[in-house]
């Protein structure tokens, strides 16, 4: 499993950092970062529901975790299946919406008030960008500029993490 770094030191996300917004354009590193975050949270005992439009995200998750053991639930479409899974699992489950720009605003509305949520994607391509930007997140990780926010100089595959008590450059360290 890859490691998440903050200012070149290993960093461990906990459920206290939720909700989290992760933004990045294509090929910025935001997608792999999101998958790694999910893998870390499951490894620490969290349960999750993962909505993603791409099979390769699920494949990468299984590669990092090594298995699917019933604590994860992947759906690839904004269907009744996803809505029923949210109701069934309640507030104890972390909801990941990866590539949020692919989905309808109804999906965001379903998860917007959940504390245990991770919204990830290219927010600038999202039809409901304003709704996302108006939501309060405990932590934000920006791999590319979003709206008018200024970012420090970032190398490829680096993001800027900010929360009420933390800020710095974040990246992944892959373990081969």
C-alpha cells in the first residue's frame, strides 16, 4: 500500500479529518491519492461505500488492499443500488464519491450532509461546482488550482492539504 506524505513525513488520515474534498485535474495525482486514502481508512478499520465511474479505480483499490472483504461496497452508477446502500449502512460508513463530475447533483445532495464523506474529482468540471465549494470540509487537498484559490508551487503529483490545524504539501510514496 502506498504511503501518504505531508511535508515529506508519513501522514495518517483518520475519520476526524472527514469530510474531505480532493480536487485535481486529469493526471494530477488526485485519483490515486483518493484510492490510497480509501485503502488506508479501511486498513484502520473503517467501513466504506465507494461510488466511482471507472473500473480501474476499483482495480487499484484491490491492488493496494489485497482483497475485498465485505467492509467495502463499490458501485459504478448513481443508481437505486447506491441510494439503498447509503440507507442500509447509516452514518457509520464513509462515503467516497470519486470523479464527482461524472455524476448528477442528486448524488452530491445525498452525501452533502454526511460528516463521513470524501468528495473527489475535477471540481472545476462539475456542473454543481458552487454547491461543492459552499460545503464546509474539515480537510481539503488540492492537486490543481480551484476557483480563485492560490496554491504554493506544486510538483507533478503533489497537492496542497489544508485543514483547521494542518497545512502543507502532500504526495504519495509508492512501495514497490
